[in-house]
């Protein structure tokens, strides 16, 4: 009976979302083609609310749509992300009984203490946290640089060696999703809406203030090329390798050693399975929860503020703090429903929509923008990336290095626990090589294309004098959110691009937040059980409360700094994970047919030459 009630209630919710989406969507389309008419009738803030209602109801409808079980192979890892259905009578008991207090309480106490301090003395709290963060990042800077290089080198070894041929879960294991879905889920979960804002902005900042030690004059052609290369460095293979080197050891421990799907699973490769129930090991999961909630909650708060700032800049629609609060609450409802609906429903569908919008926007911008300049920038940018890779990776201590490179590496490592767990959960049936090449290679190509297109458009507009984008940022107090709106308004089909730009921001926030909510709920649930849907909604609410707290009391940048601090212990644990993984791979007996990638390529050269066919057999790289 409960299943039927759940189905009926979901059907009702779905119909409400659909009706709302159709109604608001019709009005939004009318406003898109006749902006003056709708604005006169509704006013700016009501028009903004209508647009957000359209986005939210559409995404909510995707989340609650039913699915056909035969369309998804519910083996592990999807089974690892199954949810428990509960009746209303048992909801509270099921949530409380199944929470692991040792994992849940430390983050809750820390965030609660921080918000109380921020409420009592916001300026002093923010100054203290930020000063401590600066000192720690300066001290740990060389460690982050070393671990990132170690992670990248380890990823290359796994991809090219015979170990990359190992299929997670055994030779007969099959993936739960197609490769396209696999890539989409990893990419959209691992990168938030920051890529949307920073796409047209970061290269500009490096153009104005080039990296220390490269001897490049500001605001020159060389500075433009270096700016693009530096941006690719911060968002490329080095950054994504931080996810891979956490995700691969966890996946190996789960599918080859029988460890539970937890962040602490990566230690089983060194200390064994028996250590998983130790308090110290469970506290490692608590660090992962701290980093995840802190990183996502501050991203939701900051990106919501930047989103509304961009709206105010573009259309003059002012927003109050209450407006930001309502926006965050609306996001929380959508990403909470998406997470509670499960990986195979809301999370997967919204991620697919995300990647479609991402590709549509980049392709359209590349076509209507300075296409020739974009194409011509590829060669110098790639050459600059290769030339400056070592200097940027091993940059000497400086204010620029700390504020840009070290901060970026710390931020990527602070997101690595939830991203690594998610990658591991999706990777049963995949070869280690596929996991690495997808997590590090395919994702980096996607981000590179994005930054090459938007970054070069920004630099072209700035250098040609079409619009002084740097001056626009300065007049807005350094807020990078306004660059995208100012830039897009100079292009053809500007209204369409701005509309998709807004949709991308919302969808990117939700795809990261729903995944992190799902992972957090699993980390906090006692081992041997799976979280219920109310539990997932609870932790979606916790993330929203933290985001609301920093919005109301201030100090979002300080809480972001606090979350970044969690990147240091994660980077340290990554070293042990790398060591344990290679020791385990070295001692494990591999079938004789496992072959290094380089040898597969050389073995196929005669076949390629005689048949003019460069595509490998389907079973070699699945």
C-alpha cells in the first residue's frame, strides 16, 4: 500500500510541476519575444520570480518523473545508491536511528559554532578565519603542489600501464549506465556553476595580472595567450586528477576488496577492512562531510548572490537579502527532490539537461562570436600551457601563487571526497583506464573547450575596445558575475544566450548540490544501511541552512575559506591512497591478457596501416 501511496503522491506532485512549468514557460517565452509588454504588466522582480519558477518547476518535474526499471541496470553501483522507502509514521525514527553520530555531529557542531560566532561578531569571525586560512595555505602550498603532481603522474601510470586493464568488480561486471551517461554524471557533479561565471572572466584577470615568475607584461598579446593557458592549467588535467586519485582507490577498495562505499574506504588498502569500524576511521568520513557541506553550501550561497547580482546588472532588477533567501530555498527544494528521487531519476535527468545546455551554449557562442580568433587561439594556448606547465606547477611562494594556484588546488581537494565517492559508485564494470581517462581526460577536454571559447571572446572584446570588461568588474567591486552578462550583450542573439546562461547557472548549482546531498546522506547513515528519502531531504535542508546562515549573517567567503581548509587533510590522505593503491595492484595477480595501453596501440599499428582503421575494437576501451 505504501508503494501505491508514494506513486500516487509523486504523480500529483509531477502534475503540479508540469502545470506550473507550462504556465510560467508560456509567459517567459512571451516575455522573451515581447519584453516590454510583460515587464510593464509584472514589473522586474515579479518577472525574475516567474523565470525562476519556470526553471524550478521544469527541473522538479524531471526529478519526479517515473522511470522504467528495464531502462537502468540496477546492479552495483546503482544498488549502492538505493534508497529506503519509509511510511510517514516511521520517518522520524528511521532518520534518527540510522544516523552515525560520530560522523554527523562534528560537522554540525562546527558549522553551528561558526554561524553563532558570525551572528555575534561577523567581522571578527571572518577576519580570523580568513587570516588563519591564508597562513595555512602559505605553509601547505608546497604540499598541494607536490600532491597535485603526484596525482597527475599516478593517473598517467594507471591509464598507460597494464593495471589500467583491470575491470572493477570482476571480468564479468557490466556498467550500469552507458558511457555518455557516465561521463555526464561525473562532469556535471564535479564542477559547479563557477565554470559558468569564470568562463568569460578568469583569462581576463590573468590578462590584467599575469602569473608571477613568467615575465609577461600585463594587457599585451602575450598576456592574453598566457591568461588562457593559465586558466586551462587551473581547470585542466591537474585539477581533475585530484578527483581521480581519490575516486580510483575508493572504487578499487569497494569492488576488489569488499569495503563499504565510504571515503574512509581508501585507507583499507593500507590498514585492512578490520579498521573500518574504528572511531578514527569513521572520523575521516566526518572530514569528508565537513568538506562537502562546507564547499557546496558556500557555493550555493555565493553563486546565488552572484546570479542575482548579474540579474541586477543586466536588467536593473534590484534584489534584497530576502530575495537571495527565497532563491536559495527554491534551489533547496529542487535539489532535495532530485537527490531524494535517486540517482537514476532526478540526478541523471538533470545532469543530462545540464550537459545539453552546456554544449548548446558553447557551440552558439563559438559560432556567433569571433570564431576565427577562437580557432587561432588554440595553438598558442596549448603551446603556452605546455611551456608554462612546470613553472605554474612549481611556482615559488608568492601572493599570486597562493591566491590562485594553491587556493584552487585546496578547493579541488575539498570537493574530492564527495566527487571521489560518486565516481567510485558509478564505476563498477569499468576498467581503471576508463575511469582515469574519463575523470581526467574527457572532463578536461570539456572544460578546455568552454574556457577557450568564452575566454577568447572576452579577450577579443577587451582588446578590440568593444567593451571594457575589466572596468565593468571594477565598478562592481570585483564581482566576476557581471562579466558574462556584459560580454553576452555584445554578441548577436544576446537575449537567447543570456537566457541559456541563466539556465546553466541554476542547473549547474542543482547538479552539484543534489549529488553532494546524496553522498552526504550515505556517509552519515550507519554502515550496513541505506538512507531513507526523508534522511536525504534532511541533509538537503542542512546544506540549505548553512547557505542561508552565511547569507543572512554574512561571512560566506570566510566559510568558503573554512571549507578549503579541509582540502589539506584530504590531500594528505590522497598520498596514502596512492601508495596503498599501487601496493595492492603490484601484489594482486592479474590475468595474462592485461596489456598496457601503449602496447595495445603499437600492436594495432600494422592493422591500422593495412585497413586504414583507427578505431579499436569495442571491448578494448569500455
